C-alpha cells in the first residue's frame, strides 16, 4: 500500500517536472521563423556560412584575387578552380563547386589577399547539382549591378571524338 502511494507520488512529480519544462519553452520567445511569411534578420546571418563569394575590390566587378591558388591548394574537397588572366594577376576564371564544399573555411583562412568570404545566402535554392557549380566572377559582376559574363559554351564532344 505504502509502495503504491510512493510510486504514484513519484509519477506525479515526474509529470510536474515535465510540464514545467514544456511550459518554460512554451512561454520563452520564439527562436524560429515561419518561412516564407517571415525571414531571418541580417544580424543573425552574420555568422551564417553560405556559399563562397569574391570580395569586391571596386564597383566595376573587380576582385581582390591575385590568382595565387592558395585557396585551391588548401581546399580538401577540390571545390575551387582558379585560372590566372592573361594580363596582370586578376583571374579570368574562378569556379567553385558548392556541392563538394564542407564550409571548412580553409580557403578563406589561407587567402593572403582577403579575396574570398562566405556569403549569407540562406535562402538559396537549386533544381540541379549543376546550378550549384558557381562562377564566382560572374556572381561578383552581378552583385556589382553589372551583367554577368556569359558562361563558356560547353565543349562539343561529337567533334572531339571525330
Ligand atoms: S570552405 Fe573548405 S571545402 Fe569549401 S571551398 Fe573552402 S576549403 Fe574547400
Ligand atoms: S587564395 Fe585568395 S588571392 Fe589566392 S587565388 Fe584564392 S581567392 Fe585568389
């Protein structure tokens, strides 16, 4: 009889503890948003690591990149391809495969020119893996309000085989 009463009291206490935890979280301020009716504010996105982007050097689509390849060498996922331009140190091609990126920041930390950083694109969507293989020079031009450079035409495999 006494054991049954003690067991019931323990069960009741457990219920009180559980409900107090539920009540505390129920009354605390909401930490999530109802997307798409609401979006996360820029202050929260400061620490968010989205896909890489080039840091603009001017408003003409120029980047700080000096084509040193340090980022590509540091990358454990082989995500980055930088091709130096014909004149000067500026790259003529900067490709980044977001599908392979683990957001480790090795590239950002190894860059001697401060030329790359993580974007805060939290609402980025893609319908195919191809759309996540990014041309960062075109992206930079677009962010500067310029027309992105046309994508290079895919290689004609029929001719290559012939
Ligand atoms: S964040 Fe890491 S995995 Fe992604 S591109 Fe940079 S070095 Fe490579
Ligand atoms: S490490 Fe920096 S400067 Fe060197 S190629 Fe990469 S982005 Fe450009």
